[in-house]
C-alpha cells in the first residue's frame, strides 16, 4: 500500500501553501457537479423565471462564475490562478424537482483547477437556495463532487 502525505501540511503538521514554482504550465480542466432538490412548486417557480428576488438561474450562473474566480479568497491554501474559462450550466429535472449544476473550469498553469470548479458549483447551489428560501426552506444541496480533471502529474481522471 502506497502512503501519501497531505501536501498542505509541513513536516511539523502546520499548514503551508504547496510550492508550485518548479512545475510547468500545463493545460488543465476540471468539471464538478451538484444538485439542488426542492418542492415541485419551487421548481416551477425557477423554471418560469420568477421569484421575488428575480430570475434564479442567471443569477446563480453568475455567482458560480464569480466564485470560481474568488476561490483563493475562500479556501485558505489555494493558489491564485489565471482562469481561461469558467462555464456554469444547469440541467432541469422536472420529475425529481431538481436543478443539476455543472461547472467546467479551464486554465493553463502549474496547478489544477478542481477547487475552482467545486467552488463554482457550491456557490451556484447556495445562490439558488438563497433566492428561493422564502418559499422553500426544505431545499437540499446534494452530491457536490469532482467528476473530471485533466492535466498535471496525475493525468486525466474521470470519476463518472
């Protein structure tokens, strides 16, 4: 069994930012997904485009993109990365009364963009919750996860 150590801890167990100065710039992609489940009436409200706070999905989309760009401000040891592309899309599942969130982040640099993709999905989901909580406090944010990454030492990883 190969044991790996946590890269964000030094030899004494204290937090540290990983040194990526010797790593080459490589094209990198990360895709993350998550779901917000809600009451059917809430889903219909989102689908029709109107809540008291405005159109939910365009606001959540923008929030997710902005969040990806601010990831190093939210996650303490993340590197500031020049992002080439951030895309946040939604899959509407009327039968399940659920909004699927997909975020794809691309960059060319010395470190990956998984955290940026996960942050985009998480903040888009939180924005949907915030905009709809007045009509549905029982919404559930579920299954936020990385589904794909490419570039870097570990190569391509498809988790779904």
